[in-house]
C-alpha cells in the first residue's frame, strides 16, 4: 500500500522527535498558562468581592444597631480602599450617604434587593468612572424603613495583575520552548548517534568483508539489542552466502562428473570403437544421463522450495501403501533384508512429494545397511511416524543435524558407485516441513547403525495395523555398498 507523506513535514527522526516534543510541551505549557491566568483572575476578583461583602455586611450591622445617622462611611476605617465606593440608599433610591462626594446624589445602582438579601455583580464602568467594578448590594430593614448598602470594589488592579502575569508568561514560554527544543535535539542526536554508527558500519559491509560485525555498546538498552540483532543478521547472511557458494561449488562438481563420463565414453566410442562397443557406450551414457537428470531435478526442487515453497497437491494419502510399495521395491533388488512393522496410516498431502521423501529414506538406508533395513510405521500424538533403520556404520552424534544440509556426506567420496549426491535427506526434510512435519536422526534401538525418523501430521489421528507384505517377495543379502 502506498504511503503518502505530507509536504513540509520534517523527515529526519531527530528533527521529527524534536518538533513533536516541542509541540507537546508547548500545548501543555500554554494550557497550564491559560489555566493559571484564569485562576489568578478568578482569585483576585473573588478576594475583592469578599472584601466588598464584608464591608457591606459591617455597614448594614451598624445601620441596624445605631441608625443611618451613626454610620460614618467617609472615615478611613470604614473605607474599603482609596478608590472603593460606598453608598447608602433609601427605599426610593435616594443617596443618604456616600464615601465619594461625586456620588452624593448619583446612585451607583438601581437594583433593589429585599431586606437581608445580597446581590453581587460586576460592571464595566460606573458613572464618572471608566473602569470595571464588582458591586455588592445589601438590603437592610430598620425601624426607620428599608435601606440599601452599596459597596463597589474596582477591578483595575486585578486586571493589571492578570495582564502582567500573561505578559511574563508570553515572554517566558517561548524561552522555555526554545530550551526544550535545543535540549531535545541534542538528547535525541546523542541517542541516535549509535544508530548512525551502526548504519555506517552496516553500509560499509561488502561481499569481501563478510566477517565484519558491529560493536555492541555496554548500555544494555534498545541500541545494544539492535546491535546484537544486526550482528545476528550479518551472521545469517554470511552463513547463507557461504552455503550458496558451497551449493554452487558442489553442484558444479556433481554436474561435471556425469558430463565428464558422458564425454569420455562418447569420445572413446568414436575414436576407439574397438575398445568401446556401441552397446556398452550407450549403457554408460544412459546411466549417467539418468543420474544427471535426477541431480538436476533435485536441485530444481530445492531451488523452487527456497524461492516459493513446495507446490503441493493436497489429497488423502495412504502412507502405509507408499511405505509397503517402497519395501517391495527394495526387497525386489535382493541386496538387503527388510523387516517391517507397519500400521495403516492416512495423511493429507502431496502423494508424489511424500513418495519422494519415503524413497529417499529407503534408498539411503539400503545404501548403508550391511544386511538389514528395519521399517516401522505407526501413529502417535497426532503424527504419523516413519522410522527407517539400518545396521550400517551409523551417523556420529555431532553429524546428525548436518546430514540434512545439502551436498553433505560423511566422507570425501564422490564416486557415483559409492556416494549419493548428498541431497536426499535435505529434500526429505524440506518435504516434511512443507507438510507440517519434520525429519531427524535419532538414536538406533540397539546402539548400531542409523535410524532416521520422518513425521507427518495425521488428519484424524487414526491408524490400523497392516499385514506383512506377501511372502513371495524374498530378501537377499548383498555386500557393503556406497557411502552415506
């Protein structure tokens, strides 16, 4: 799926991280600054409102106790502040007393609360005063009638304090964000420095420098794990390259041997017909051609499996029929005895591939057996288990995994009469893995020879014992043959 990149966005991880961190901090700081300014303004207004309420309550108490004539709102003790305003109004709204002579006849408000009730509100301006005020009106019931006590506290100081705070924050926030951006850029750059070193080191690795590895830092963090992972990848690539080179070399050798035989036989038959008759030459060429054909088919199978996996035609396969058929084939050759313990087992998979895997195991065992090959087919734990054993020289424990590699043989023999191509067990394991099973070398039952196990999953986990092969197929012994 195509990924769209927005234009104008930074592409470097270092720059993107710095921008992201700065934006997050900016949002957090701006939000905190707004909350701080709002809270401060609210607190200042609430404090002035409380002062006005206390003043109104105090004057109302004095009116109730001594009358309006006994209240002096012009004295410093009675005043809320130098610019605060206090008025006492009668029920008709006439000014009885005022703290400021400018308001001796000009009521501050026309609102009329009931006795004992208080009204609180703010205004942007007052007559003759172009500034905001918070106004508190207290209704008072006296023997002389109903009066209203009005106190007004200016909000100019609160607004100035809020403006100063907002200005300081407006100056400080960019400085803080600049420090955050520079710090993030430096910290991220320092954190990514090992990654850049790893990138440069990996970029310098070439086909001629496959042993190169990345230094692993002692930090024990994600960078160290990345270096370990890259070293593991380089090791796998090195192993794959060596395996490929070895595969090409071995394949070239294996292909050259039958081609050389064909060429030599043909030249001998053409140049010296008295030494090589046509029938004999044709037989040799035909045998080498068949060997060459099998080798190419095996190599193509492995190459296709590596690239796309095995192409399989999945169907129900009677594994016991395949096994008994191969046993009959080996017995018909008359070179070794074959003992069998086979139950009826059905699996799902590609019949041709499964036949090839079983045939590889049987041919391998027959090639190395001295006298006897034992075949056992059973079902256990949801798997069909085929074990093919021989009484040959066996496989050393250190080599039991390596024999499944390609072109691996346990001796240096390359003679077509004694050694195979070294692809049989590799193909067998590849087929087993493609079917969800496996192939492995296990300990022989009596401590001698080799025992190879092939497992394939059962579709239903059922198995039934099968009768032995017909008695007309008689085994015969043969002399020691090829090498594993």
